[in-house]
C-alpha cells in the first residue's frame, strides 16, 4: 500500500508517496494527473520514459487522449486540460554542473514552466522524480537542495506537487558525496511528519547507518509531529554526523515555547512522543533561539 493520504490536493500541497511496485505508482500519479486535466487544469510530468508510458496509459484508461494533449503542450487558458511531459533523466543532467545542483537552471527549466502554467489561472499539478534519481545516483546534497527549491517555488506560486520514491530507495545508494550535515524544510501539514521521517531514514541509509534507521524514524516522526501540532510553523529537519559516531536529528521551528514532557493519560492518543524520544535516543534536548527553537536527539552509530 502506498504511503499517501486520501484527500483533494490544494495549492501548495506536497504529496509524498513511497511505493513498492510501478503499478502502485501509476495508480496514484495517474489519478492525480487525471483530476487536473479533467478539471481543465495543467498537469506537468517530469518522469523517466518508462514511467511516462505508465502514466499516459493510466490517463487513457480514464478516457483522456494523452498523446494529443502532450503534443499540444502548454495551451492557453480556456482550451481545456493540458499535459506537459518532460524527461527526468534529461532534466537531472541539465540541472547539474560538476555534480552540483545549479539553482538558476532549475529556475529556467522548471520554475519558468510552473509560473507560466499558473499565470493562466488554472489549477496546476506537477509530478517530479528528479529528486529520486539524484538520491539513487548518490547526489545526496543535490537531491536535498532540489527539494528545497521545489518548496521555495511552492511558496511563491500556487500549485500542487507530487513526489514518489521506490521503497528500495532507503537502501544505501552509491555515494558520490558524503556531507556531514543535511537539512530539509517542510510545511506544517498532516503529511509533514511522514515526509520528515522519510528524509531522515533515507539520509541515514545513504550514509551507511542501517542499524539506526528504525529508531531515527520514530524520533523524526515524533519531533516533526510536535512541530506540526504545537508550533504550527514551517519546520526544518537536520541530520548531522558528529565525532565519535554520533548522529544528531534536530527539528527547528518558529515557536519559542519549549517542549514539555508529560505523562499521558491511559487512553490518550497523544503525549507519549517525548517519552519515546528519550527511550530511543542517547540523549535529547531543546535550544531556545531568538526566532524559535531546536529540539534535538542523538543516536550512537
């Protein structure tokens, strides 16, 4: 079962799906795109050739002439649904300079396309898997930077973004870069903790710490959930490697209210988060800052 939620995507939404089989991917993405097209909106797809074939086949099943729409490209508003197809492999190579992501190229290739689509006044939904390709090829820093650029674009213009990763991507990729610290920013919505957990576990797997993945997943989920429920602000998750084999997972938000552990009521559905963090970590704490706070936990690698 894909890790997605049943909901109607709204502007600024960022859907994250982890899938086991391409069939699951095609169903989720195909339906996401079909709803945009059938509603007269714009569907932008940045995917591998194999996945583009799967998605267009799913659209055909929904009664959409995907080939005609793709050939027409980005049509003016008022002319029905639009489908724009881009090759993810080609896009990835276009965004990289000597193994590093070039933000100005993202702005020219993707940012310009999304802005033009939104300018027509129609709902825009975009699917992208360049981040997944970067992770798979070991460009870890570039993948995180690309996620940040997508998030920045989402704050600038109204569109929904759908990203998908194969579950096997949590296995260590062939590292080309080995940063000591990675960070990613998330918006305070229901799927935020899930996306934060996936970011942390994939980072640790890429760094070669599979034995820490399970505990780190729980810690990341609990700290991110607290940021969503209590701070209700955008939050940044940082994973860092420290001397002595210590891994630090930290969540920064814009609330200066310190976390307060409390014993939960017997039947309460919340209140156990910090207790779990304390039990699973080698130590945790909170640093109050002028513009918010950082809650962190350490794991011994």
